[in-house]
């Protein structure tokens, strides 16, 4: 009899638990070029503080199809709903990796590319839209593969803060500059595939002082995708690092579909 009573009580607790507790999505944070997952640390801490499971995988930065395949594999091991967040080139990765995955309930672009099918990072990074990336600000070097086209790039140390992280303290920007993860030049020229944003609700956080992709370019891509947009006045390309609370709050808006 005692066992029966305990079983009934346990069932009652499960039934009466808030639905949100059972359906909270996993939030997957994808970094972009010239960076690593540590850029999400402040955001991760805040989301975990709200009880969310967070993953921040290492984006290989080897090419659109390769990086999307890697991320697809990561997502395949996540059970339940997913909110997928990309920063910078990470936006290209999530746009491709989420296609066909019914578990992805929202795409969040944080100062990120929102490419259409066939578009390249290079074509979307126009100076007219505010981008400062180019031959003057990039260092190109062999990637060690030994192939003729095996090249990768980083932002020149002298240009890093202005281009990438102008609203961060100079000491922190200097540390980030020497900690860059190079991106293969394949990431610049490989066309993007069918975009997930045509079928998944999208949200875009746009810093008004983005000198990497360019604020104008970010606005154009986000509007085309019919994303819900919030602009962060005076923020640089690494808005998730300089304003982690604003970024976390925006991601939680996407979780709630707002």
C-alpha cells in the first residue's frame, strides 16, 4: 500500500510540474571567425543562471559545408527543442546546419551573417555596408596543409580592436587579438546552401558600430530574412562580449518567440 501511495504521489508531481520545465530548449552558441567559444562566456553564465542547458561548440572554421556538417552532427546529439545562436561567420554555419532539423525552433543572429542560397561571406562583406575587413586589415598565411589554395586569415594585430572589438577595454582586445583562431579562406568564397531562416523564426541583434561585417550589411540581411531585430547602440561586432546581459536577454526573447 505504501508503495502504491508513493507511486501515485510521484505521478502527481510529474503531471503537475510546469510545462516550461519539461520543454526548455537547449541553447547552442556558435562562434565565428577570429574567435572561439570563450567569447560567449558571459552569455553562457547568464543563461545557465536561468536554468537553461547551453552548448558552445568549437566551430572548425574550415569552410561552409564542412562547418555546417560538424554543427549538424553536434545538433543531432541534442534531444528536445533547440534555439540556435550564431555570431559573425557562425551565422552562416547555423543557417546551413539547421536546415531540415525539426528540433531547431529559433535562429538567433548576433552580429552575424544571414546568407541566402548561393551567397558568399566575401560578397556580403561590402565596404559600402560598413565592413572594414579586406587586404589592408587581414593577415593571410599558409594553413599547413601544403595545398596551393591552403590559406587562412586573421585580423592584423594593429587593426584588431578597431575592426573587431572597439567597445572593449584595450587590454582585453589585445588579449583577444593574439588569441585569434584563423579561418580558412574557403569560408570566404564557398556559397551558402538552402537557408534555414525561410522556415524557422529568426531574430537578429545588430550592433550599430559593427566594423567587421558592417552595420548596414547586417540590417540588409536581417530585414530580408524577416528577422525580429533589436539594435544595440554603440556596440561593436563582439556585442555578446561587451554586453552579455543584453545579448542573453535577446536570446531569451527568441526562446519565448518574442
